[in-house]
C-alpha cells in the first residue's frame, strides 16, 4: 500500500472493502495501532498517529475483525483490551 488518503467527515461512517489480499486488514491494523509504522507515514487530522494515545484512537474507530476472538473474563481488567487482543492474534 502507498499513497492512501482518506477524508472522513465528522460523524460519517465508512466501510473498507476490497478484494482478498488488497490490504484492508493491514490498513485497519495500522489505524488500530496493532502494527508500528515509521514516523511521517500515517497522519490523522494532519497529526502523526504516534501523537495520539491508543485510547483516543479506539474511541474514534469501530473495528470488526475477521478473526473472532473471545476474551477470557478471568483476565485482569487492569490490562488494556489491545494487549489481550494481541495475545490472540
């Protein structure tokens, strides 16, 4: 993937669709913070993605994964959901 630019108006909802292997999951994993990317490669509202906390990003993005993950309720609630999801991906 390269040179992707998406403009989404406040309150607008979009879906990312495409052929198998086109990069949909990779794009969403990057936006969700599951993959680290070099600085100056991903900006949200003109600000480097790394400047946002993951909590802030998760408040703005709804993400339905392809792989179903059931989180163990016995795990510590202190541990962020992202870490628990990454354990299973």
